[in-house]
C-alpha cells in the first residue's frame, strides 16, 4: 500500500481499502467540511459497497487531523442516509502524531484517548438531537441527506436538495428543495434566513411553487399544520 509520504504531491483526497478498513489520504490545507463533502460524494458513487450491515474502520493519512476533526468526520459519515454500515476510527495511535498528543512512550493514556474517539452511534441511533453543522453552500444538482437535525451555514441553491430525518435550519438562502421530518413523527420544522424554496416538505405535507412577500429580507419558519405547510415570519 502506498505510504502517506507518497501522497505529498497530491492536491485531492484519495481513498484506499485494505484488510483493516479504509485509509483516507488527505491533502494539505483541506478543511473538515471539504473532506466530508468529498467523502459523501465518493460514498454515493459507490453506494453498493456500503449496503451490508457491519463496521468499517477508517483512518486518515497525509494532512494531520485533530481528534475533534476526526470525530466530526466520522459522525457525519454515520449520519448519512442510504447506507447501512457504521464507520469507526481505526485504533491507530500514529495517525494522531503531531496533533497535540505527547509521544513519550506512555502508550496507555493515548490508547484511552483513541477509544474515546470511537463514535457511539449506528444508523438507528436515537441521539439525533445534536445537529450536524454543514459549513458551505449546497450547489445546484447537489443533495445532502442527514438522518437527524442539520444546520447549513450557507445557501441552498435552486435545484439543490436537503433531506433531514428531523429539522432543517438554513443560515442563508433556501432556494432549492427542503424535506424535513423524514424519520421523526414530531413537530418538525424548516427555518431559513431567506425563504424562497422550490419545494418544502415536512412529514407528508408538501408545498411547491412558493412565493412569499418579504422572503428575501426576513427569516421564516415552515411547519406542518395538520397536513398543510404553514410559513410564518420569525
């Protein structure tokens, strides 16, 4: 298998599989959000490989990641709808060297810290109250599907789609489609700072061709009011 040193000249994320799981080679200066977006696209392109239930160990090489970054990436992967596997951090101490962990030969404390990085979630995990935060825009023809709550720090373009098992908050303009409450039976909602969507769906209630006065200037919230999409100013 190619070592991390051989990847220094690469400017794009690379994935290789071995008998112990998946190794992700991360180029320098790549943000956590870009890593998540790239992995999301790669997984969807090879969706058949992730249909069987089980655990896939994943490790990162190349650009050094903090433990919190690794946890965020794995948490995002485990929140993706459509797949049945559970991702877990490969218990490899070396991948954290240089990220603030002392390498003084005291292996036991390091092993304890690595075990804390393993996410305690599966595809049916009930702790979906903590939202996944997506930093960036969802471009045209792009789709983001999250099993729990999602907050998007950016815009959702026309012909883009956001699907959430629970609630959606767009800290920007919602011009595409937003589908909330796919999995939950509670009072779900969609919030946008600028609400001009092509489609809103909450549970089984759906509304299209929405035209709202003041939508470009004031934040709004959409709810499911007994089977009818109700949109009000916040």
